[in-house]
C-alpha cells in the first residue's frame, strides 16, 4: 500500500509540473504532433521492493501512437537485486495515454500486461524460475531536450507471478532517453 501511495504522489507531481509548464513558461517552438508517430525509449531502472530492498535494471519500450493522445507500447525489461538475489525479466504490452504532445513536458500513463520470469536465489540455490502473467501500471513525463530527443522520468508498480502465495511486487523508477520518429513526430 505504501508503494502505491508513492507512485500516486509521483504521478500527481508529474501532472502538476506539466500543467505549470503550460501556463508559466512558454515552451520552445516544437512542431505539431499528430497520429502515426513512434517513440523508442531506453531507461535505466531503480527498483524498490519491501521498503529496504533495492536493485537496478533496464527497460526498452517502443510506442506507436495511432491517435494523437493514444498509443500502444511494447516493452522488455531486465531487473536485478543483490539483497535477495532477485533476477527478473519480462515482456509486456498495452495502452499508453499522453497529454500535451506538442509541449516541452509530455506526461504519460500506461498499463502494460504480459509475461514475466523471475528467481530469488536467497530462498535456495536450486529454486526454479517462476514465470507467468505480470503487469505494470504507471506513468511519467518526457521532457523534450532538442528535436526528437527527450529525457524520460517514470514510475511504475510491477506485479509478478506468485510462488506459493508469495508475489513479487516492485516499485520502479526509470531515468532515460526517448527518441521520436515517424510521421508527425518532432
């Protein structure tokens, strides 16, 4: 519950910064964004599990916007935590919603659903990998740097398959770059 509260707080702060940027400081001349644009984002991830357990990972996401504000994202990630020897990777896809696509600050929200496989070797070196359905709910903000290149800040809640009723739930913070290309992109 505490992890979800942190995620909601980050999402609200992201929207507040975006709304402030729309009214306070005009963004530099950005081209109009329309449908049929694509984004590729690569992020480093800091994960938090059970308050004190942290780790690192990476994420690659490809989004195709078939409407100005609505798109479909496919992503793959790889996460690692040394505290409990967690190794996890996943492949997911789902809808992405973005606001202010022609602004310097472009907040987004996404719900991705798919497959995850993980292992915690602290529970025993011979434990098998656990795999199955997983999902990610979250969002963030893309900050246009120059032309089609943006910085990405994101936060997600990840829920992975369970093993004997012990689910793996992670709060992920991402920091990376996004490149937009295709018809109607920056």
